[in-house]
């Protein structure tokens, strides 16, 4: 059976996003493995949850935005830029912990403050790339024009962009933490809406005839 342009694209894009997820989960696992040397705090785990949800959201956006895209090298390059940006964010969300570190103590809250600008900036950059794509496609395609005309969409984008930028660059720690909480709650609210829609639709049909 012939592979569609989207299937070919997604095999590349999904692999790159999957590496970001692996890096994020692997970082958490390394921290747990060396837990006797770690002061956990709560800022870095919240940041990791925020990054994980946003990566999952981008998997969904790939279906919405790219499923109708033709096979094109430029599309692959754009997807590479998005996924690579996420990989950088995921790779520095947790500190590098190794057995050779001896008795060196690591404070995850200190790690958050040392790397928050890079992580939030990468997440923000990836989202802005997608926003620009939607704006461009809205000028070319009536379907995307309808999507781009949604006030709710751009209110959500504004909340996300302002909150993420504030969390990255605010000079006051309480403001940065507040912004992190706001964007995380907004992301969780979106996940809740998706769950509600799934329940309203009655879940999904069971797979039949696939016995083992």
C-alpha cells in the first residue's frame, strides 16, 4: 500500500518529537535514580509537566495543520526546526546527573532558575513558528482562514505567549513562578476540555477481530 505524504512526513516529525519525550522522561528517570543527591523542590517538575503537555499538543497540531500538506522538503525543514527546538527544551529541563558526580548535591529549584530562560524560550519559539504557519496558510486556504478567524484561538495564543515570555524573562521570581502556574493551568484546562469532548462523544469504538 502506498504511503501518503502525511504518513511520510509524520514518520519524520513523530520520531523527532518522540526523541524529545524520551529525553524528558529519561531526565526524570536519572533524577530519580540519583534521588539521594537531589533536592527536588517543585519548580522543575512543574516545568517538565508543562513541556510534556506542549509536546503532546504539537503531536495533535501536526494532524490539524500538516495532514493536508503535500510532500515537500520545506515542510520537513519546518518540522525539523519545531521538533529540534523542543528537543533542546526537553534536554535541559532536568539536570545531567551521573554516577561520577560523587557526593555533589543538586537542587532542582536552582536548576530551574539557571535554565528557565532557555526552556521557556524554546517552547515559545516553537509555538510562534506554528502561529506564523497558521497566519500564512490563512491567506492561502479558506479552511485555515476560518480557523485563524477564531477569537478563542488568538486569546489562547495570547495567554500562552504572554505567560511563557513572562515566565522566561520576568526579573522577579514570584512573577515568573506565577506565570508558570498560569500557563500550566491553561494547558491543563485545554486537556480537560479535550477529555470532556471525548466523554461527550462516548469514547471510542472497541477494536474488533483483533484477537491474539
